[in-house]
């Protein structure tokens, strides 16, 4: 049952790239980020209310919750901004596979935290790097602008995972998730309203409502909750493999809904990237933090 829940999570996250692209037909990227994560936070409030009535947090835990939510929210916003803006210039397929590289970056960055990294991790990273060249580089071997933003986003997603591991030792992960969603959503709306030329209208919000509901309630609220429930019982190695399929479902969604096509070279690159991600993740599954995109990847 746990593996089925993880598979559903991967499907939801993968098709979320499609929702993010479609949503920007009516909203600017930062407005979409703001509304998406505030909606995701709101969808988890009933669960938080139920938990809060049963928790007795100490003063230290309250402080950790505040600083953890603030720090994670800022990092989540940066990662989401790279991803969302990048989707203006690349495909859902490319975004899914390149974002998935955070699973390679986490163990590599873990070296600075004293987490040992073996040969399999480096081999997986090298394999994923070759796949990235085949997927995202053009004939002149230049990385596309949108793909470059996705790659920067993958680096920040990896930082997000490591920061989660730091604060999750001190306070409930679900409370941290909602806190970071609130911070990220607020930052998104602030940037949209004050620092960009985005124009957000009530008509645009209404037209984007279906994609906002999917990207907010499903990918943030529902998928994150399913991941937390499933990983309590799932084999960590199985979880890593299943969650890696997010990239595959992102490509499938791009093909079915957005009519995106991959060349044979790009498909081979995707296969290499997926293999590298899985190899890197499984090499140090016991030593590194749990995968938690949006809850954080949580996303997300």
C-alpha cells in the first residue's frame, strides 16, 4: 500500500509541471507561486488544527518552528522561482528531469556536513551530467535559458532538503511544511505586486483556478501528506526509485497534454539522468536525509 501511495505522489508531482505551465497562461510566475503555496497551506490547516490540539510545544520548539518556517520558506521561494520562471522557456519534460537532479546534489552537498559520499554517488552524478547534456544542450552545446534556470533550481531544492533535515530534528515536519508554504506564498505575492510588472486580475485568477487547485491543493497539500504517510512504512530504497518517476510522469504529462515531443537523443538523455538519479540516491539512502520535495519537495 505504501508503494502505491508513493506512486500516486509521483504521478501528482509529475503532472504538476503541466499545471504550472498552463497556469501561467493567465497569471505571472510570481503570482502563481504566491497563490499556489498559500492555497496549499490552507488545504493543510485542518490537519494542523488537529495536530496542534494534541501537541504541547515547548518555548524552544516554538522558536525552532518560527525560524525553520522562515528559513525554509525563503529557500523554497528561491527554488520555486527558478522553476516557475524557467517553465516559461522550457518544456515540462525537461523541467521534470532537470529538477530531479536535486537527488544527485543532496549527497554531494552532504560532504560539507560530514556525510560520506562513495563511488556510486559520483558515478550516478556523472551519468546524470551526461544525460543533462543530451537533454538540455542544443547542437552548439549551449544549455537553454529555461533549462539553466531549472538546473539552478535543482541546486536550491537540494539545499532545501538539507535545511529541512536540520530543522525537522527539532519540530514536527508537517508544522514546518505549512509554515514554509505560508512564507513562500507571501513572498511570491509580494514580489508579484511590488518588484515585477506582473498584472494580476480577478479574471486571471478565476481562469487559472483549475491549475491553481491542482498545483496548490494536490501537489502541495495532498501529495505531501501522502508522501509523509507512505514513507513511514515504505522501504527507503523503494521510495527513492518510485519518487524518481516524477520526472517520467512530467514527460508523459507534457506529451499527453501539451503535445511536447522528445527527440531520440533527448529520450536517451532522460534515461541516463533517471539512472544517475536512482544510482546516486540508493548509494547513500541510509546516510542522507529523507526525500521531501515541497515539504518539502518538500516540491513544493
